[in-house]
């Protein structure tokens, strides 16, 4: 398994309940595809540089994940189905030397 970082953007108008539901859904998806969720950070609500899906602010969530190669291919498909996520970025974490 390799280390990855996933950053999600939820609409700025998302309620605490929607944020919690999204977090639980992401954890469930990662578990189903055989990955592990490490640390979860909430970066808070920030103004966006440009409008995304009619939202000018977003709530940022950052996940540290451990995923297999096949799971990395499946995760974007699953994330696209989540209606509360307006953007996401999945990157492989550089190995420290």
C-alpha cells in the first residue's frame, strides 16, 4: 500500500450534518475498496478563487489514505457519485528520504 492525500471541497453552504455524512461516506468507500483512512483534517471554510458549481466558498477536508493501485483507479469513480463534493484532488504522497 502506498500513501495518498485526498482533498475534498464541499459547498460553503454545507451544514455540519452534510459534512459528517460526507466524511462517513468517504471512510466507507475507502474501506470497501480495500484502503485505510489515516488522519482527517478539516481546513475550514475558504473563499474560492472562482465559482465552482455556483459556489463562491467551500469547506475543505483533507484525508491521509493508504491505497493499493487498483483502489486508486476506483476511487475517482466513487467520488464522482457523491453529490456533496464539488471538487477533489487525489495525489500520491512523496516518499521521504
